[in-house]
C-alpha cells in the first residue's frame, strides 16, 4: 500500500493590515501635532520608519489626546518590528478613539504574530462590536481562531469574509482548508475553485484542490489538477509525489514510477517518495532496484513501518528471504499489529516449506480481522 504523508497544505497566511497613516484633528493643540504627523507620513512613504516614529512621538507629545498620533506611532513601531511598543500605541489610540477600527485591526495583527491568539480574538471581537461588517476584522479573527484549533468558529469568520468581501480569494481559500480538515470535501472543492476563479495564480488553492479531489476518489481530477500546478511549479517535490499517488491509484504504474522518481530527485530526503517508488518497482518486477530504494527510505526514516514492509516485499522478490525476514521483524517491533508484516513473514514460511509457521501467521491475521489472512491461506493451498 502506498504511503501518504500528512503535511500542512500550502497556505497563504495573509493578514489584512491597515498600515496607512491617518491625520485627524480634534483638539486645540492639533495644529503642531498634525504637522508632525504629516512629516512622519512622508518619512514612512520613503521607508524611513525610524524617522517616522520620531515624528509621531513628537506629535503625541504635542497633543497627548491625538488618537492619530498614537495610531500612526503604532504603525511605525509595527514596521520596525517592535511589537510591545506597537501594542502600547494602539491601545492608547483605542482609548482615545474607540470607534476607529483600524487600531483594533492592527493590534489584532500584532497579537496574532506573537502567538497571543486568545488576546487577538478578544481585541478583534471588540473591533467587530464597533463595525460588525468589517471583513478585515473577520479575516484576522478567523486566523486567530484557527490557530487556537477552533475550526468551527474560524470557518464562520472566513465565511463571513466571503459574504462581505466576495472578491477576496484568500477567504475562499482559508474556508476550503478548514472544510477539508472537516472532511467536507465537496464544499472544500467549490471554495478552492472560487478562489482560483478570483486568482488563477493562487497555487496554494490549486494544490489543495487536487488533494480534495483525491479525497473524493476523483484520482483523474487530482492528477490533472496536479499536472496543471506542476507546469507552474516543476520544482515542487510534494506535487510530484501527489501526482504519483494519483497515477498509482489509476493503475498507471509507469507514470506513477516516473512521478515518484522525480520527487526523490527534487527532494532526496523524501522518505515517503522513496518508499512509494520501491512499491512501484516491486510491482513491475524490478526487485533489486526496489530493495535499494526501500533501504533508502528506512535510512531516512527508520520509524516508517511501511518502508520496512516495502523492503521485506522487495527482498522476497529478489529471493533474499533473510533480508526480508529481518525487514518484517523490524516492522513488527515498530507496529506489532502490522498485517503486512505478519503476511510477509507468513509468506516467507510458505517459501521455506514451514506450513505451521504460515498457519500461525494466518491465526494472527484472523485476530486482526485482516483480509490478508485469506490471501495467505491460498498460498498454502487451504
């Protein structure tokens, strides 16, 4: 059986960030503060955030009641990679002007980037209380909730973005990711397709669409979608791996072999690709090559049970029963209930003329309720 590596899907983690600079005046001391804000904005436009921060600090000193000064100072600190100072500035901006959602949005981003997701959820929800139709706040809220493992609420947030800002492809993509995790594959597929309709170059959606199609049993769809991705990303080892899985599922072993081999060329440390390549080589009778590739897989990942089983099967084909027995024994040390390993050891017993040894393995397989028990029974003729 081919192995599937569980890996994080390619994901675009794009936070809405309202990092523009504001000028609004409410106090008698606003005139000098406004001038400093303008100077800071000019410096920021030139990429000089140190100078911008200095100007915004002067603005805040000139008018301590200027929410714009503190907001813009938070933006500058954020650009300078100074999250504690940015947080303090945004909190002051919120205190001074609680109806301005940009402060909540950017503060939520700062908290998200520090891994303070619960605090981010709290501040973003406060922003939504001010503006319940702010798509950017919902998007960042979805990211924070997803990081907290609350997929249901995260999906609600991303779906709200799809409703409020239907032309934003990333919201459709993020919804698709969560729907996929929930095994709601058909819905995930429709969301990925919508994301690609809005942005045909969104490779993360194309990659995940292929995986979702495979999850519904549409292996041809997975293969074709992956091939489309590989035209743009021919260096993507995981893409070639997934193409190999799809082609193998379709019974197209030569094509699967070529895809897995390409994956190993691009990523020589990809144990799963080496293992699946070994499986394909065994199926085509290239047992010696299959042994070599399976050994590569177990060298890279000694705990990969499937690779030890692949090595055992390839070694049987190469008529090296000692090596096969050793491989299956190691598989059972890692996973005592591995049906493939028990079957392999039973097959070795058959080849050695040890009928009782084979019967013992059949008994174990029957306890495991594995269909391999019947296959092994056929090997001993009853």
